[in-house]
């Protein structure tokens, strides 16, 4: 075994606003958080990549087809990098793997960077983000680039406004009297199997809405009119054309009609809320941020259909405890919710959210991968 060793630590993220907008090339406003995944990598001379986790049972071997489910993002990272020297990876950290806080993207970024650094290659931020996005899509989830971008580029004390068309990003300072409290719904937000299909249905549905609006390529972010005009021109449902069902890996098989009007209404109005939350944070207007969180959750639960009873209960508990507003964060279908609160009310909000499913914490805007 060679002596070269590398340690890479990547944060989770909480998306403040802009849910299910990134794959339509519309803006987002996430923060990186203090909970992280750390990869300790040691070079090996056998050409095989192995991995073990302090969180999950079983081990990964790049030369095996019988690997545990948790390691599919390790496999995707190894695959996207192609033929390289062997390595042993030891994974640890305190980032919950229950979905919604981007543990999969944190793991992918950390593994990609650690393997590159073992081979004496320090990737640029843009290259690291691109590799991580392609790796995750190779694992079957047709997501955008929000998670990987904030995980790589975040700075402590700041949110990161991310635009995708054209690509741009800028920091947004979080006022010191604002607290973001996150709580677990009690049900994991899986990215595999049925949950992956439900996620990809929304990607394909948004593409179909863009196609019906005459956009080429079919991306809602290319629409230049108002959200109301776009939504009113769409049918309630439409069957996605064959070409729009293609994914980076494979295709979306279901040919049932999708609720394109509702999907487009959420995505286009959510993009406006990103602008409004950014402005409210810069102005220190916590109540305005809270109202926009509430509107986002109503849209995600109603038009987009990705909330759950557990997430709704978390949001209600936070509001009743004095939060200015609350919403699910992440893709939905389980996972976590985020509440915005004045700092002096945050202990009560934290206690209320913890009561729902037993796990909650204050998310601290933190630095990116290191």
C-alpha cells in the first residue's frame, strides 16, 4: 500500500428557496451547513477502489457487482473518473443520510475530489462541480447543479444565489438575527426506485411544459414572459413526447399524462420567490422571508405534490412555535423542513420541530468543501 493520503470534507446543504427550479435553469438560494461528510483516502497499488462507511454496513469494491446500496454514489464517482490508481476510502461524518440535506451530493463531491487529489490533480471549482453532477446523473437522478455548486463554492455566514442561464453566483449575507432551524420528518427522502421515478417525472413534466410553450431547448428557464401568461396557455395534463423522456442514463418509462400546468406554475413562481427572498435577506426583513417560505411550501405541497404528512406536520409545528415561516427543503417525498425565525425564538422552534420526529438542529451557514 502506498503512503499517499488525502482527507476531504464536504458539507450538506439546506436550500432556503428555489425548490425544483435548478433543472429548469432557474435560480436557487441555498446555504452549506456545518454537518459534513469526510473522506479519508489512501492510495493503493492494486488499481481497485474500496470504501467503508462508519454510518452504513458493508463495503464497496470497484471490481465487484455485489456492492451495498449506499455505495452507488461512490461507484458513480469512480466511474465518471475512469481508469485511475486504486484507493481505499473511509467515510465518516455527522451529516444525516435521510435525504433532503444533500448527503448524496456531499459524498459524491468528496469522493471525486479525494480521488483526483490522490492522483495529484487539483480540479477547478467548475470542473469539480461538473464531474459531481455527471456522476450523480449516472446514478440515475436527473437533478440540476444546485447541490454540487453550493457544496463547492459556499462561504461561512452566507447563502449563495446561483443562476444557471447564464451561469453566475453571488453571496448573500445572512443577518445575524436570523436563524434557520431544520427538522426531520421521520421518513427518509430516498433517491432510488419509486422515489427516483417520482423525481424524474417532475423533470420530464417541466420539459414537457417548456416544449408546449414552444421553447427550444425545452427548458422553462428560457421562458421570457410572466409566469401567469405561461401557466394560462398550458393544458392541465399532457403526455411527454418520446424525446423528452430521455435521461442522462436511460429514460423515463412512464407514458402517462403529467400535470404540466401545475408543475410549471410551481417552478415559475418559485423562481420569483428566489429574487424576493434574496431581497428580503439583504433588507433584514425576516417576516417577508417567512411569508415566502410559507408560499413555497404551499406550492410544493399543492402544485408540485412533493410534501408528505410528516413534512406538513413539521412546518405547522414550527409556525405554531413562533417561526416566521417554514417549508420543506430538498426534493421532498420525505426528508427535512426548514424554518426561518428570529434568533430569540429559535430555541422554541427547535424544540417544537424536534418533538415531531426527534431530530432537529439550527443550520449554520458554513464553508464549502475543504
